[in-house]
């Protein structure tokens, strides 16, 4: 049943664009992260609250395919699908889609884990439930 | 002879760190880009000048392995090796190394191309020479 | 008639927060700029289009009062009022208001001008009309 | 004796530049903050360590005069002078100077305070000593 898709809608902010007049490469990681955190929060896993408790959600690998650049004035969707990658790893499959033509601008696979208070990989029960539910 | 390594030295800035007290994932892409642009500039290929002329150096794929996080106060090296990937693509193999213990914190493979004034992939002669020289 | 207020609604993104767990000071300038650009665009003055034509809207002075910090999870309003400051200067009076309690978190006065293709201060007619209308 | 000046040297990174090809306004606040934190750290007051202990150094007001913009390729100095502003407030007078011609690009006055573990303004003894020494 891993086929539910979560998404948020955003607009390009001019300061996110660089000398070439397009959104800078690094900024897409910001967009993808924001979508992941919003998804996790609505599912009951709050990144900031976890950090305070000493549980750290961390990215271990990111793969990003840049298809076409967003520009000033564009609005876009960031979606995600969450899949289990291994016992202690999970993967977010994400797209950045331009709303004007539904075109995929960037595709990402972001692999994460969680570190417990002792710094060891251990996915919290609440997060495991989210992964299983999908 | 593709074995020459270019590197720059930087220090973590506190605003680059996030709620977890570590450098945010997206910021490493900033570090990697800055090293690439410095390398290209000293080799005679200026990103900003090219952009003005309508030649756009663009990233088509980024792979990042996050091994261990940089923190406030850390100094680090960003290095790179440039390799030809195909006729119109080149790859930067990059490391972020913490100076205190020479530990690899992040590894990246960044694949790029160049778009000419008509938006078609075409590597400028000056850049081709840099790729061949290495 | 300078009393119309324009506003946009935004949400804090976790990467905008720093080690203290609060939105970093510099980020509020991003929020304020984004509101100004959205305002100008809906009034027919597009920052990016102007830049392409060689007309640069620039900030000459910024005054920011930080009253209370935004945190992860907060949603907020950024508003603005535009006033003429002098023949070639205009001022945006802006607030960042937390939606939960309508509290003013940051107040800003941002003074700007426009530089024409020769780099001289000159407010384009379209922008002058917006200033007069308010 | 408040006339000692601390400074750091930095280089513009291309991702800090915006559509106009110049360093974005908000980025100067990053530069100014980095200089302040480096100054405080070498004087024994570590922003990140203080945050962990629950002592928060915060900016209450920022005034920035933008004289001329930094561009891709520029190197620059960020300096600062620290002055007492009141019993619980201190002010950093800062300049961003382009190295090529020693021109002042941005001037800033940044007023700060410190919040103790109960969230009340109280300047730690170590910081008071730094202010008095200057």
C-alpha cells in the first residue's frame, strides 16, 4: 500500500534564484526537506521536538536529478512517497513539479535514518508506524 | 593523468547550522559549488562571466553521501577531481574533510553540462581543455 | 490615502532555524523581501523582469527591530505599507506577525531606490504610480 | 579605549548572488553575524556553547546602510567595534569593505542583548568583561 503521496505547494522566492536567474541547486534540497518535515509533522513526528529529545532524524544519502530549472514567479508542488529501505533506513522519493505545466523539474531520492540518544541508528516506533502504514 | 586535486579551506558559519546544532544538509551543496566555481575560475572559466554571455554551466545530477556532520567551530577542506563523463557531461568527485582529524564528512559526485546560447548542451572549448588536462 | 496594507502568509521552514532553535536574524530579510516582491509583482512591477532590462530595484537602508523570535511550526503574516521617502527614495514599513496570537515579531523599515540603465537613481513611471496610489 | 577593531576576510560565493548578479541584501547580515561570532569566540564567548547552556545572545535591532554591492569574485573584510549601549545592551559597529579598493560597501549597527536561562536580559560576566576591555 506504499502508494499514497503527500504534497505541499510553494512559490519561488526571488532570493532563491542565482546569477543565472534560476533557482540555485542547493535550494531544492531546502524545498525537499521542508516537504518531508511537513509530512512527518502531520503524521505526528516533529523534527524540532525530536531534536530537543536527542533523537536526530538524519539524511545519509541524497540523489537529485535536475531536469529543468524553476524561475522567478514559478509556483510548484513538492511531493513525496516514503518507503522502507532497510531495518534502520527509509527512503523518500520526491518530485518538484512546476504547476504551470505539471512538468517534473527535479527528482530526488533521499535516504534517512534516525539516531537515538546514544547516537546509534534506531527508528522510533512512531516513525516505524508511518513507514508501515504507507 | 586525471589525478590532480584542487581544494579550498573553509570554516563553518553558525548560521549554516540548524536546530540539531549541525550544518544543514543543503549547505554542503553550497560548499561543493563554491569549490567548483573557485576551481573553474582559477582555470579561466568564470561562472558569472559565462552566465552574462548566455553560456550556462548547470548541474544535471548530484549524489551526496553524508558520513558525519560538521558543527559550529569546525574548519574543513573541500576538494575536487574533474573527470569526463561523456561527450557533453563532466563529473566532479568531491570530498568535505574535517581538518581536525582529516575525516571525510561528505562525499559528492556532481554531474554537470554546459548549455550554449541556444540552450543546447555544448561544452565550451576552454572547459574541454580543463577536462582533458586533468 | 497611504494606508492600504498588502500581506502574504508564510510558514517557518526548519532549515531557516538556527542552533538556538529560532529563525535566524538574516532570514527575516528574506521574508520581508519576498513580501515586497510579491506586492510589486501584483502591482505590475516585476523585480526579475526589471533586472533583465537593466533597471535595478535596490535597498539603500534597512532598519529591523527584533521583538520576539519565530520558531519551527509557526505560521506568520508579512505585511507592508509603501510610502514616498523623497523624490528618488521610497520606504516599505513592514511587520512580521505570528498568526497564533497576532503578535508583532519583527518590524522593519526598508528604504529603496531604483537605478536606471546608466546606474543613476530614477524611479520608473510604473513604480511612481504605485507609490502615488497608496 | 573602545577603539580596537576586529576583522575577518571573506570571499563572495556565487550562490550568495541574486538575479541582479550582486550579493543579496540578507546575505550581508550573515557576513556580519559570522564576524561577530568569530570575534566573540576568540574572546572566549562561544555562541553555540552558550546556546547549549540556555544563554541566548540575541539581536534586538539591526541598522544596515547599503552603499554599493559586492559581486562575484570580490574579496572583502568584515570588521567590528563593540560598544556598551546600556546596562543590558551592547552595539556592534560593523563595516564590509571591498579589498580591491578598500571601499565601504555596507555599514551596520547591530544592537544585541543576552537572555539568561529564565529568558531575562542579563549579560554574562565574560561578555561584560569583553565590552569593558574595549
